[in-house]
């Protein structure tokens, strides 16, 4: 089982964006820097895959789509309307 980062990687990213600790659009490097500053060290490949899978409509239907890809390696939080 993958280690849990805080309340979970997705939850921590959403919280950081909402609190202004991460500025959109975010990249895997932005997330890595933020996570590292909290003492969490997820593998960079895991961050890349997490962001890509969290924005891909073609990835598993069970995977939460919380980001929208706006450019190569850049993502924004999907806002519920």
C-alpha cells in the first residue's frame, strides 16, 4: 500500500491551493516542493502520474478527477459549479 501523505495527496493539494500555499496552475515540481516542506517525500513519478490520472477522463472511472490539465505538466483545480 502506498504511504499516505497527511490527509492524502489529493486532499493536501486541494487544501494548499485553497489556502494560497500553491498557486495555479500547479506542476509536479510545485507539489513536490510543497509536500517536502511538510516533511512528506512522495516519489516524483508518483506526483506526475497522480496529477495526470486526476485530470484524465480516460483513466479509471473510480479515480477522482479533481484537476484540469491546462498545459503540458500544468494543472488547475476543477471547480464544481
